[in-house]
């Protein structure tokens, strides 16, 4: 998806402002103080002029990624592996307690496993590392880099198990009447015919992993909706899954020679952005502005979730190129309008103030 947006962005920007951005962040970087620009709107001396800066949180995003807004994890190793406050057994140095079910202990350079009663489940011989791989599954890595898997049962016992090749046939979405409204049919996520997530979805379909703009690796990804909200559910090879907020809009911007991009991955942020854009007054259609390759700009692609694309490219001087792509079968409708220059400042400050929180929580 990102490739098509990037191509479209390049065409629009060249036509509108003559910007030759390559899409990376290796452009001429300006000092934050130099990147600050004053509003061109004339005000009284007692009124503070609006300013903007390059959103600093974007410096921490190497690449825009649609699988960034984590909503839920079925498995979190940091929650399952807890360092014991005191050593539970004499003669053993326990490094972690796994799921309140067993202890990992260290003997020299190797690791072993103890039951809650102190019985040896796995002796510390030739084991380089023991790590959590699932809610009841441990990965055993040996000195020769080979691996095994060990499953812990509720009674505290365990055994080595064979992890079979991943098969998405084990994953399904069960269609049934909604508990809240029996007149509506919804879907619940199941593994081997058993519910594994309690959210009811209004639609669900498998997504093409290769088409997703992400650097993360998963075995299967599904795109689902719940009301007006969109999500991705991604499975690893051990059937642990993560729920991500899906993309609603794509934002790219250039300020002071520094280019960056990110997604809007929260429905509330998207709704707020829609309201913000619709509140900006526009003059009648205008002719194309003169080209200025150094002009700061922001480009916003709306409607990624439902396919009703509308691209706004707004320069710091207030010129806006709108490209309305309501459907793939209809021709693109491009036109220029003029906005108050403070529109641009408000958008940059909105990105800095609102989206920074969305990405900081990752």
C-alpha cells in the first residue's frame, strides 16, 4: 500500500510545488531553531504569532509501519517471566519464574528448569538459553544452536513437544448472532474451534502479508472491523497473536529539508483529523502556485481504511492541491485552493501534539 501512496505523493508534489524529495530522511537537516517558522498572518503586537517545528517524535520512526499501534497481545514474555524476589530453593540460583508454574535456574553457563516443588524438570546440561515462546511454552536453545520446545501443564509438570508447521486452517472466524443484539451476525476469533479473543467483529478477511507496509514478520494476518474501527490480527508460527490498530490515513511532510512520514492508526485521531480538515476555509479554485522546491509542505492521504482516497498537499504558504480519488474506477479529480497560512501551522502542530502520543506508547 505504501508504494502506491509514495508514487502518487511524488507525482502530486512535483506537480504542485516542484519538491524533489526522494522519500528518505537523508535530506538537508536544519537545526530545530532554524526549522521554526512564523505565521505570515499579521497580528497585533500583543498577539503571539503561531509557530511550528519539525515533529521530533518522527525522528524515532525509521520507517512508517501499519503494524505499530498495538491493541492487545495474547502472549507477552515480559509478563510471564518474572525475576524472583528471593531464591526459592537452597542450592539453586533461580533467574526467573515462568507463568507461576516453574523456575528457570542457572548452573555455570547453562540453564535448567525446576518445578514449583524444586524437582528438576530439565537438567542444566548443554542448554544455552531458556525463553518463553507462549503462554505455556518454553523454547530450549542448546549450545549447538539447536532448539526444542517444552510445554508446562497446569499441574506444574511438563514435557518436550513437537511444534508442527504453521497452518492457517487452524484459525477461523465463527459467525453467530451478537450477544448484544441477536438480530446482527458477528464473528469471533477461534483457534482449533475454540474462542481465543472475546471481541465481536462485524467483518473479517485474510490480508496479503506482502502488501502490508511493515517490517514485522508474521505467518498470517487478518483485517477485521468492529463497528467503525479497523484492526489487523497477526499470528506468529506458534499461534500467538497480536491485535493492531489498522491504518486510516498516511501523512508525509517536509520541514526545513527534513522529510518524514507516519500513519494515523487510531480511529479517534482520524476522526479529529477529518474534523480539522473540514473546518479549514478555502477560497475558490485557484491556479497553480509558482514552484518552490524549498517550501515546507504536509501531505495527508485520507480514507485508507475504506478505499475512498482523498489526498491533500498543503504548502506553508497556504496553497492546497486536492486529489479526490473516490474510487479506483473513477478518474482522479485534482484542483488547487488557497487556505489561510495558519492552516498549515495548525496541521503540523496537530501531528506533533496528537500523533506523538500514539507512537510514544509503542
